[in-house]
C-alpha cells in the first residue's frame, strides 16, 4: 500500500502538538477533546482533526483523545521512538550552546561529537565532549553511526563541509549557516536562519503599531 503524501504544513505543526501533549501528560491529563486542545493551542478544532486524520485520526467520536497514546503516536511519526546520533560542526558560541542543550537527549537526539578548525578551541570541553579538529571529521562520522550534522559555521565553509559529510554517510543536516546547500536526493536539510525570524518579528511589530496608531 502506497504511503499517503503528507504536506509540509501538517508536518510543521506536529512538533507543536507533541510539545503541548507532553505538557498535558506531565500535568496528569488523561483525555482531551479537539475543542479543548484548540483552545490551548489557538488552532481551530477543525484544523486539529484534519491534521490527525492524515494519520488515521487517533480519536473516538464523543470520547476525545487519549493524551498519552496520542503523544506516543505523534512521537513515532516524528521518529522520536528511535535514537539519532548527531555531531556539531562549529564550536563557537552557538555550537557550544546547542551542545549544552540537554533536551535533545530527552527527544532521542544523542550528542556524540563537536568539531572546529580553530586551534584555540580544540580540546575544550562541551558537556563532557572534547572539541575535535576537522581532520577527524570523516572518520568519526563513519565509525560512530552519525545520522545528523549540525552546521554552525560561516557560510564560506558550509558547502564544502556539507559535501564531506554527505560523502561519509550523513543522512541529514541541520543548517545554521547562511547559505543554501545543494545536496543529493535523500539527504534531508533543515535550514535555520535566525535573522529571518527576527525580521519576521520586526514586521509583525511594525504592522501592529501601524494598526493601533
């Protein structure tokens, strides 16, 4: 049976559902309706039902959703029932901050290594892991079953590093470098442009101020 194609818009909402359901579960909530969930998340109940129907629905008419079950099922859809080994390329402020973020492990993303070309950073400790030189990158990726590489380096070196990673088995790249990466089909890339988010915020502030003058 051919798997149904799910839109990126729906996939983009799944982590938010997962986060809210996790909070509800931690609070001891056992069951919730689409209407109650919509009030919490500020998403229409119809949208929630449509999104969940892409994966079979999960709920029961007049009964709502079992919070723990739905949380686990969305986690499976997101691949969070598996472990993903990742490395960070770039041991500057952003790279070290990501390496120290403990919540990755709680979601199944295991921090295995961090690399940099700056001799002054080599050997520094990031949550028990020493910064390694770039010369060891390929061997480390191959020998440690690394799935994901996080790029927190200047855009000038990002394309070359991405090519080296792909050639040695990396399956996905979380790209903080300000450059588009041209990777083969089957390699997943998620681009994160922090300044874009700030500019979007600036636009919304400006629009709100104009509307309320």
